[in-house]
C-alpha cells in the first residue's frame, strides 16, 4: 500500500515553492490477464504500476506534472516541473479548486475491495479461461473456432490530497471472464461473446455459464439475412442499450454543455424523453464499477437524477464546468493522475421498468431486436444517429431469423421521446447500464 504522506508532502512542497493551491493524486495498480485460444494459453500479462501526479495553481495559471519516482527527489522534481509549466501558462479565469465546503468523502463501506481475487493463483485463473472456452466449443458442433477466452483481474489504490484540507484514499478490486466463440455454417462464419465482471471473485458467473451464453449468442446468428428497408420498432438488448445510455452521458456532461456541443444544451427543466425514461448517475452504490467515496477533486460521490420521467433535471459537472455554467459541481470530476479534471460518471444507468424482456418482445408484431452495433455514427451535437447493426427479426412476438448487414437510423432526440418501454432486466456489468429498451420506430436500411 502507498503512503498518503507522499501526496500531502507534494502539496505542502508546492505551496512552499509559491503555489497558491495544489492537488496531488497517487495511483497504484496491479493488472493480470490470461488469454487462451483453442484450448491453449495464448498470452499472459501480470504488471504493476505506481504513479503520482501534481496540479498547481499560480493565481489563475495552471501547471501539471507526473512521475513514477515516489522518492523525495522524484517528488521534488515533479513539484518543480509543475511550477515551471504554470509560470509560462496563460491565465484561466475559471481555474480553481472546489470550495472547502464541497469537499468530503462517503463514510459507508462501499465494498470496492475484496481479498478473494488475490487468493486465486495463476494456474486457477488460466483454468477458468480454459473452462469457459471449452464450454463454448462443446456447446454445438457448428462452433469450430474461437477468438479466445480471457480471465482478467485488477487491484489498486488511489490517494488524493489538496491544499484545502482534503486527504482521502480507497482501494479497489475487480475481475472478469469472457469467451468469444466462432461458429460456421456453410461458407459463412459468425462470432459473438459473453462476459461476467465483478468486484469479488465470488460474484463472478461460472466459466461454464459464461461459455454457454457466448455459444448461444453465436449460434443464433447463423443464417443471418438482410431485411427490406423499412420503418419498424427496434428493441436494444441490455448490451447494445448501454451504448445508447453512453450517448446520453456524452450529451449531459459539462464540457459538451458549456461548449454548446450537445443537443441537450439549454434544456434543463424541459421534456426531452418519454415518461419511461429516468436516467440516474450514482457513485455511491456499493460494489459497483462506477462507485467511489469521492471524485477526482475530493468532492463526495452522490446520486444525481439526470432525467426524471422524461424531464431533464441536471447536467453532470466537475467544479470547472460548474463555474463556467454558474452552477455547482455534481461530484463528477474524473482524471488519470495529473492534468485538469474532466467530467466522468459514477454508475450511469437508465432505471428499469416493470415488463420483462420476453414480455416486450411478445408485444411486437414485427420489428428488430438488436444484439450488436457497428461503427460510431452518432453526432451528439445534432442528435443524428446511424449505426450498423445485427440481431434477430421479430415476427408475431417471436424471434423469426437472424439479420445482419443493416443500418438503423433516427435522431437521438426523437429516439428518447419514442422509448415505449424499459425492461425489468437492469444489471451492472460495468459503470454504464441499461435494461432492454424498446424504441417505437427507427429506419432500418437493408436490401
């Protein structure tokens, strides 16, 4: 574990050398990854890192530096480098630290670190990946190849101190298991994947379950065809719906708002989505990947309702974007170890509805169920949305056949208004999450 005194010493030294304010981040991490392919170990990675970053203010001028040398000499060099950069920088009228009254940390046990991950030795981690791949390869004779299976693990610590009296730290752990089989039918091949991730190894899905689910998703794509160009309802599964929720984050984060580079700029208090849409950012949910006791400026994490039953209630802000917009930080500062903080999210998700995914599908006479999105055709400034897609065609409330080589298009503003249902299947496999989503109508371009 790192010594918090290193961060405090860097801040104190910066003030002694003339800085008006300073903040220091220490980060340590150990990363492991074992990838297997076709029943043999392919790559193995086990690496650690330890870094420090310092940001100083000379009035309204800002300078930053970082180092991996945490000795007294290394820290001193980092301080001198940051001050030298600040000295030649131009004034930024919005440069500052959060007000002391805004600083703090959640006191509850957020279940971010679990020892059980460290108790699994390397052979057992490799075996988990092999078991997941084997479960996929043996599921169906049409699965003839594999892009591999991977077991990953991470543990780390983060310490933050600033010149306004804040000093805090927390440890994190995580692990994940994934499999990506390849199926063949005639001259066509299809691939898909599945994965499980958790803070604790005890909460990870079994290798057999991960492999089977990956195999099922792959095999159901065989025999895919195009559909005629048309307008129809579109259902996003929980995997693809997450990317749509990610687009909403891009549209409500403070940088995009003050630059007026978002279709949601200037719309606080207005209806921007259907009543089925409630979007929440919550950095205090125990055990999840977007959880932390404080943000990267030392402001406590919190729950922020961004969209409440269709009405835009809040943007997500760090202290810098808040000052630019004449608002208050929402505790969403994010950065590596150095430089100015950007805006990030905690656990950013769309609140679940009451209907199961199966019920939603049964209610569609004719439409598309999306399981993969391709490309990056989303313009958050205008809301224009156009992406390649693959999935399953629905006829009379049932899956009829797989589809691929199509494009779905609409405008994000209209898509949010057209959300007819959110499923009850919300689950967190990362810091962004969504249940199954039904959009009333989109343009599907095919043959």
